[in-house]
C-alpha cells in the first residue's frame, strides 16, 4: 500500500476537461510541456481537489463544489492569497501559482497550487509506519506545536491584517453559525435550540491576543514527510482561514478529536487516528496547547461545544446539498445521522459542565 496520498478516478458529474485545463495552464505557466493526466483526490467534503500531472511537474487544482454554496464560502481568490502571503510567516503553506476568475474555463472559479507529496493520515494509522506509542505522542505534540505556531504568526507582517475582524469574533461566530445552520435546515434535522441558548449564555470575551484561525486544522489536512513521517511538511485547506480568537480554533480542532475512550457511535465519525496508542486525550491536548502557548484555559467546555456545533453546521450545509439532489456523492447521505450525534455530544458536555 502506498503511504503517500493517492488520487483516484474522478467522481461522476465532477469531471474537468483536460484540454481546456491544459490550454489555460500553459498560457499562465509557459514552462509546461506535454499533456496532463487529471484525477481526483477522494477525501474532503467541501471544495473539490484534483491532481494535474504533467511529465515534469504536478499541481493540485481546487474548485468549489457543485450545487448550493453557502454565502461567502468557497472563496478561491481569498484562499489563493492566503497561501501566497501567509507562507512568509508559516512555511507550511503550498505555493499557489494561478487563480482563475473566469468561470467559463471549467464552470467555476479555481486556483492551482503545487503538489506537496507526502503522507496524509486518514482514519487509522498505517501499519507500515509502525510507530511506537512514544513516537505517536511526539507526532501528536508536533501537530499541536504547529497550531500554536500558526496562532502566533505576525499576520500584520504577512500583509493579512484585513483578513478578518478580531473584535467581537466570538459573538459573530455564534450568531453566524446559528444563522447558517437555520438556512441549511432540512425537515429531518434537529433544531439545536438548547445548545444554541447555552452558547449565547456562556459566551466569553474575545481572547486578548487574536491570531490566524485555520478553522479546519486536523490530521487529514496535514502532510507528513514520506522520508521522515515524524516531520510535518505541509498544511492544507485554508478556505475558511481568518483572524480571530485562537481558542475558538482550538475548539474547532478538538471537535474532530475522537479519543480511544469515546463510545462506539462517536467512533464511527472518526476521520483521523486520534484514538491511536500514544495520542493525547482531548484534555491532554488542551493542557499541552496551554503550556506551549503560555496561557490558562479554564472554560474549554464552551470552545469544545462551539466546535461541535460549528461542525454540525458544516455537516448540515453539505447534507442540504445532498437532500436537494445538488450532489450525487453518496457519502453525504449519512450526514444527517452525524448531525444528530453531534447534538447529543453537545448536550452531554453541557450536562456535565461547571460553567
């Protein structure tokens, strides 16, 4: 089994015209020769990601999904800009080459970036890595270190101070995700009223030191060096990046962090090997982050509950497209059950919280 991330055949209804893509890229990257082979990366549930292989060079093309798109989501130009400017302070961003705003080329705006070839961890740790629990702990801490590094980037020096508005960030996120969830409601979806009321009631002040918020930082958006898998060489999926409260971003990341002791229904949602022997628990993750960041975190129940609710909002937006037959991707049929499970998880956290 190949450890490096592999592309596969393009899903039905998501094809690209190789000739059109080839002509456009050669117009903007004159050094290209030969004809491209185009395939698709099967992971991800938001933007579509394709591998463009030329004889001498490989690229990744990203475009928005087909069908309904949430307002302000899938901004290709914004993501292209982030990759090129943030790299000065956070050298794990792939280089972006071309941003196309002419939707007549492939039917949507898109951008093309370098392919950073490496290992991406999915649901389970590959047996070929043969990591000891100690190595897994070290990799986990390195993963957290990169998040702390990102939150400490001097975004003004990178020219990204206009990327977001840190003042009032927490309140805007709660209000915004409540609104987005309601707009994506389907008749079979839970309303989340109790959780939404709790989040409004327990809302803390913004963190005094705002930072770059990735908004989707997890292991399957991190690339490991194929020659030294203990080393992280790339971070992907910057489409939702902004400037705001770093603890809200920590909550986003922990919403995906399913640990070994979580019950079987929760384990079914796991998309990264956060349950592997040696991985930190959520509480250990928070404690290590706080230690590395030099801060105290006394109210993590709020940030974790927010992260779970936000994840449900994303899940429901995707399910909305499936429910209304705007996508044929059968993976999304189960997202309604994930939404209901996330609400149950939130209610459990709230029931035990001392906030």
